[in-house]
C-alpha cells in the first residue's frame, strides 16, 4: 500500500469537485481522484444549461418553479440558497471564461420544462462540456492541485467518526490517502441502470461507501427519468444519448406513434415522463417522437449542433425527421445527507453534487438546476472547509490505519459499494427492480 498525505481529498472531477478545488485557498494541497478519465463525469454530458435567477423580482418565481417541480418535498432553505446565490456563481463562471451564448454582451436565456420563464444560460447544447473544459484547464494548472485519473476510491478511513481520507486503486496498487478533509463529489447512480443518460462508470460509489459506514443517506427513492433519451439501435455506447429538454423549451413537440400530441411538453420532467410511459403502454410502440423540424435546418444546426450532428450519425435528420425518444434514468435527487455547507454526518467529511442530498430538488429536479446545485453548494463547502481544516488532521498525519487491502480486496469492496446502492434502491423502489444491472 502506498501512502500519501494531502490537506483536502476530492473524490470526483465533475463541476462540484473542480469548483470546490478552485474555491479553496491555494495554501492547501488538494488531491483529486477521478474513477476514469477526468472528463468521464455527468457534467461533461449536460446539454441544456444552467438556471439562474434573473433579478430580485425573479426570486419567488424561481423558488416556486423549483418547489413545484419537486412536488413541494424540497428543503425550502436549500432552495432559497440555490436561487439567491445563483447569479454570483454564473457571473463567476462568465468571468472565468465559460463561453455562454450572448447577445449585445448579455446572456441569451432559454427555457425548459417547469420554468415559468426563460432563465437558463447555456453554451449551445454543450453547456456541461464547456463548463468542464474551462474549470478543468484552470484547476489542472494550479500548483496546489494534483489530479489523479483512473483512481477508483473504494473505502473511507474513519476514526471515531472523523474522516481521515480513504483508499483508492491507482496504477495497480492501493493508494492510502491521508487527508484532513474529504469531499465526496462522485456523481450519480446511472451506471447501475440498464438504461441511463449517465456515464456508465457512475455507480454511486461514494453513496455506497458512506452508507456502509452508517453515515446518513436519504431520499434514495427519488430517481428522475428524463423524458427524451434517443431510442436507437445504431448506438454502440452503453449510455442513452440525451435529447435536451431545451428542444421542447424552444418549441419541439411530442407526438405518439399515431402522430397525436398527448402532453404539454413544458410540464416538469416527471409529469412528461409519466405521460410518455402511459402512451408507450397504450400504443405498444417502444417510443414516442419529438419533432423540431418546423424550426428550420439553419436554426436547428446553429442552436443544437451536438444533437443535430449526433442524430445524423444515427441516420436521423432532425431538420426533417421526427426523433424517436423514450424516458431513461437521468438523475438521483437523494444521496448523502448534507447541510447547506455540504457537511455530512461524519466530521471532516463533505459531499456535493449529485451524490449529495441537501433536499434542494425535493422529489423531482427542475430542469437545469443540477450544474447550479454543484456550483452553489460546492463553493459553500469550500468556504466551510477552510474554517474547519484544523490541526485535527495534522495530529493524525502519521496515523497508520489497521485496514490493509490487496488489489483484489479493493475490487471486492468496490463491488460491495455498488451492491449496497442497488440494495438501497431496491428497498425503496420495488418498481425499478428490473431496471437495475447485475453486479
Ligand atoms: C437537458 O438538457 O434536458 C438536461 C439538463 C438537465 O438535466 O437539467
């Protein structure tokens, strides 16, 4: 086992992990782990954009939209924090160089389901990729940050409810990372589903690890299905290609196999997905169809270049063809229970992003609130970490854990993490039993 010491260990290189690293004081040494390559995170795949409160008159409306989509199960303080801190974080991304679509120097706002108005900033239909690229290139260049790719974290090191880092499989050996503070930002659970828009490597590892230590995890029953994932047999990818909700925001219509409209396309995601499931059950067709062809080829290609060209590769010309779509697992609203500063039930252990549950999304996340959640709450976590990074970690610097792992043990514990998450989901969502993979 190789041992390294760091101040802050960040598990995950999506926007929550990167933005936390960026917001930490440069005097702290930060070690970031990515299970696969750094860009194999859900951030990279996010298409639609990032919601932002337009001005002080939009606070109530944005909060209401988030709560209505969330079936009023949201934590209201978390929602308020999300909304009130949205503008400063988007401004910061803008200043850092994220190439948001603009007109006359102001943001272009688009709309998605459940939003009363246009309040979503975006970079064409590759917002997540642009945010990732901007943050990653900055963080990678910071002298205090080390990013280890293909480093799978599989276990925490907890001593009397104090987290002192953990264990990872890296370069064919076990890496034992002693850290004063640890942030889990390991993403969602889509890799445990047969059909998901997520990166297949995202298998809820952080959630499983934490739950095995009896640190609180909540709301695992709240799993979101995105209404419009592409249905094609031409894709070799394990993940379903997303057809962004922004298409519906900009006028795309849903039709059943008989060519009839059957739902208001801009209702919250869970409502539209349920209507599609019902239609599929009624007609016996495996999909419904999304049609944006009336917008014209030039507009479509300019606004949705990624989707346009990806669909062409699958033989679908969205400027004239209807797009076959069906719901697919997309997002976990539950996860590691945290407060508004990302603090978990263990000391010096934080969580942020999709693996964390502040309660901000309630039972169903409002479209384009995911990257925003990562920004707002990982920055808050960074500010709290800098207050709580005390000598306690220092005192344990030379501590040697009595846990000893071989590579085989590490793989076995990883499997246990996945099985733990599957068990948790099955316990609360019997209806999803057949949707889950075997591990
Ligand atoms: C989408 O573009 O439809 C996905 C964005 C999100 O998950 O909020």
